[in-house]
C-alpha cells in the first residue's frame, strides 16, 4: 500500500489493486501520490499540493 505524500495516510485500493487518489508530478518529473481527501482539500490545484508535501 502506498502513502499520501501530503498527510501520510495509507491510500485505499480497489479490489483490482488500483489506488483511490491521484498522482502529481513535480517540475523534475518525480511522482507524488495524493489521497482523495487531500485532493479535495486543495481543490485539485497541483501547485498547492506540491507546496503542502511533507
């Protein structure tokens, strides 16, 4: 199981092992996994999500 890059909680998966959340890439191309709760909290704004990253 993966953890959210912002809040650190475990990201839920469907029965087909797909994560429930999103992946955000930074300017260097590195992928950061974000849960649904954080995605809604930052209203899908990529820049705000990357600033709040741990």
